[in-house]
């Protein structure tokens, strides 16, 4: 395969390198670009077998290393922490071979619910930043927006616990909401208050037709 044929494993948004590890997710967000767009910046993000092979991802990172920039972001058409083993392998490789590059994971914060254990300690030293989708100011709205596979209270609390634990372990932690999508109106001020109470930074992600900021 040439790089052009595998652009959906390692792709670029606004000049930043992104890794698309999986098409699976515990959510089905109303604004998810998986359902709204087949492509990001012209690249079809649907993966063979719904997931990426870590060694293949590493190969394309190396092929595209001249464009690696200062931060690599795990974010694609799915929840990257579902492929935890691959995420750890790729992050470790980047840390060892591109020591100046920071690693960010954009996540729904369900990893500890998925694995039924706290996976965050094993990511210390591999991941610099977690950007966690807070999404809403209460569990009912969260469930409505994310359409996740867990009960509203379990999912919302699980995601908030993930944020708290991430802060506690010293990761640079952001709690985010998506603004600008008509079908999902959130109380941004209230979400900011919750993020601050959890000890996280707060970020509003502007909804874009071709992805998120
Ligand atoms: S958590 Fe992310 S990948 Fe999963 S459905 Fe929501 S927007 Fe899509």
C-alpha cells in the first residue's frame, strides 16, 4: 500500500498529524462526523476491519515524519482508547523516536468503564494531554447527545471520574463541549463550572462540517 492509499490511518487537520485507530465507539453522538461525513479533508476515514494495525500506523508516521509537527493527536472515526494496546504501542514509539512531540488523546472518557479498571496509570509518560468530551451539564442531556451504550448516570459519572483521575495523575486535562451544532444545545457556562470543579481546563470545540477544532 502506498501512503496515499492509507491516508486514513495518519491524516492531517489544520497541519496537525492525527491518528485514526478505530471506527468503534461506545457512543453514537448526534454530531458525530462518522455519520455526517464519510471523509475528513477528502480522506475516507472508514478502516478495513474497523481498526488500524499499530505497526502500519508507525510505518506511516515514519513516512510522513517531515510533517509530524509538535503534537500527534489520537482522534478519528471512533473512540481511540477502545484500541488501548495499539494506542500504547504507537504512543511509546513516538515518545522514543520523536521525543519532542507531545501526544494528545481525544476521548469520550469511557475507557475505565470499558476495561472495568483504571487504565490511566499505564499511560503516564506516554500521553501528555487528554481532551475528554464532557458534552453536557447533566446525565440526561449527556445520554441524549452521546446515545452511549451505558445508562445515563453510569456513563456521565464514569466520564467525570475519568477526568478527575486524569487531573490527579498529572495529565494535561481538558473537558470539552461541542458548540454550534443545532441538535445539541448545551449550557456552556454550566459545563465550564463542572470542568473547573473537576480540576480540568475547559475548551469549547467549534463544530465544523469537516471535523472539530
Ligand atoms: S465519542 Fe467521538 S467518535 Fe464516538 S460517537 Fe461521539 S463523536 Fe463519534
